[in-house]
C-alpha cells in the first residue's frame, strides 16, 4: 500500500469517527436555550472519550452520577471521574 492509499484510509476512518458528532451537532442545535450548548458539549466530549476508552457507557454514567450525588465527593476528586482514570480504577 502506498502512502496515498494509507492517507486515504486514515482520512476515511477519522471522517467516520466524526460523523456522529457532526450529526449530533445538527440535531442538538435547539436544546432549549443558547446557554445549554456549552454544558451539553462538555458532556458529549466526556462520553466520546469514554466510548473511545472502551467503557460501558451506562455503567460509567451510573457510577459517575452516583459519586457526584455523594455529599462527601469534592471538586478535588473530579479528576477521578475522567474516563481514563475511571477505567484504571475500575478494571
């Protein structure tokens, strides 16, 4: 395979990975108010990272929401909920 073919395949893979994000961006454009965009973008970014890390999204979200609702959980511990850190702690 020459370098052009390799570049074309890599480009196709990255375009396929971005397709759901682009579709979502269009579908979620009207979430209720302009202020809702940034929080939704942050949540979608974390979920995309979790999916890339190979996590079970339902389990990940359930445990993250449980920890966030715990009054003993502090903002200093928020890094433990990042997908890569969560995966390391729970595997």
